[in-house]
């Protein structure tokens, strides 16, 4: 697979964890695995999953307001419930989907894909490799217990593995055929992203991931793949963890608006717009994309607390759009007290300020002098002064912000200052010394 040119410029995607777990606000798939409820209690939610107010066009409108360029829907989580009209049957000839097993009684993926594309939003499909509901899944052990990344005790879980010595290799082959067949159904949507999860319970060799990658390359050649593919994929995935040093290469951070992936009525720990903007800026200034998760309610509606945050994030993006989508990874630590990003031609350096400057901000390590400085969004020109610089040594720039201008020119969430150069920016060597 090859990275598509649109993905690095997208910056923001919306993750949607939606399934039967929204009925009782249980943890998506993990509730019975962790013992929060029984198997029967968890799957009984299917009988009350209606999707009665599901309007993917309203989702698309909200995501466009948020400034998102793509979305990713959980078409099948670890619980095995397919949100599309899968024709791939279990050994007893039954299918397990919202069409056949819930009062919703319909395919929820097709209208989602169609709505996103009408709105100009790239359509992504999440798919869990593992399936804790399929009767043939828990048929194979890992080559050895306690492999890195395996949850403690997981090798004994009846939903994941058989007892040691009770492997059923024929059942595993049946499951792999089921797995490939469902992937084939999703490829028929011609997805823009295939976002995988759940590979950790088997080795890449057991999954035969080389075969999976070739299968996807043939059937979904336009799809961008995340990195949970046993060594395959177009970008790496960080989950709920913003690292001090951004990963090299293309990457994405997936994170929740509150503390939950799926809808939980009791989770009111919603991040503020300011927090989301700072998170977003830190990610794209580090060369990544933010995949921000919203958990729709059982009826398909995204609740007001999450929708308001998405609109607030979008309002900031619209005020500062120049300094978002077309930017590239910034300078990194040490040059400026905050995130930075660069225009592709390196003739504009963007500085992101999450607080009001007292008198000026300082940028260090610039061999190329700043020619002009202005506030993004308002165009207000700012005074600047170059100090120092000797031969190849870099000077530093004071960019002044007058207090009288702060009320009208400072963004209430995050102010962006553009430093412009007449020639592409060159940074001084970090180990330069005058002897």
C-alpha cells in the first residue's frame, strides 16, 4: 500500500465508536472480558439497539463544522457485531450483524459512507481482526505465553484462547476464511482508510498478515492503512498518549473527547475546547493527525456535550485555517516556547500561543532573518527585532505584541503568529560553537 497524498494534509479525523455497548453505557467489547458484566448481559443489549435517530448526514454536517477531513466508524469491534449487512456466516449458517440481530434491522455502514462522501469527508472503516464472539476464534494459542504486549492473564481467557493443548487448527483456518471474507465485503465500499485493531492476540505469522496486506492491496488499493497490521501499514498509531517527542514518519493520535470510546451516560469528564485545540496543535505541529473520538448514543445521536466541543474546535480552525491544513512538522523543542509548524516552502513559520504574551515572544536558532510578522486571522502586523547572529551563528527574534492590541488581535483560545521569510528558513546547527 502507498500513502495517499490527502492523508498528511487532513490533520483531523473523527473516530466513531458505536455499537450495542451504547445501550447500557458498557465498555465496548471489554465489559464482559473484564468481568464488568456477563457474556449474556452484554449481548442482551443487542435486543435494545435501535439506531432510531441515526442520521449520517447530520454526522457529516457536524464533522464538517469541526473541520474534520475524514472519519472512521467501528464497523465491527471485538464483540463481533457487524454494522453492515454481512453475508459471511458462522458455522451454524447464522450471521451476526445489526441487520439480523438488533431492532435496528438495517445496514448502518452504507449510509455512513454515502453521507461522508456527499460532504467531501473521507470515509474510513474500523475493523477488529479478533472476534470474541465467533465460535472458531478461540481455537489457537500464542506460540508461548506472556509475549510482549499481551495483557496479563489474557492467554487463559476463554474468549481469546483455548486451554493449552486444546488447539483446533481446522477451526482457526475456518476463522481466517471468515476474517478474509468480511474484509472483502468492507473493501467493496472502496474505503479511504482501513483502520485495524485487535491483532495482538495472535502473531503476524498466525494471522498471515503478509497475505492480508496483499489481499487489501488488490481489493482496496486507495485505502490508507493504519499500523496495526503486524508490520504493514502506512502510518503509526498512538492511542490516548501524546508523547514528548513525536514519532518519525506519518503518525496519528487517537484520543477520546471524554474518557470513553463508546457512549457512557455517566462520563461527563469532557475536555474543554481549549484543551482540544492544544492537543490538536501539538499533534499536527509534530507531523501527525488527530483522530478525535465521539461515542454516539444508542439511537445514533452524538450528545450535545461532545458536539459542542467539536464545533468549538472547528471555529478555532476556521479562524486560523492558514496555519492548519497546509502546514508541515515544525521546529521541535528548543527553538520556541510552544508548538511551531512550517509552510511547505519553509518561508512561513507559525507560532502557536496558548497564553497572552507579556510583551514579546522569542524564536531562537534562526539563521534566516524574519522579514515580517503578523497575527494569523486578523493580519495585524507585529514589530520584530533580530538580536545576535555572527557568521553562521543564529540570531534570535523578538516578535513584539503590544498590550493595546491584545484584546482585538489575540485569539481567545490560541493565537497564531506567522513569521515570514524572504528565502526558505535555515536553522543553525544545534552544536555550532565559536572557538
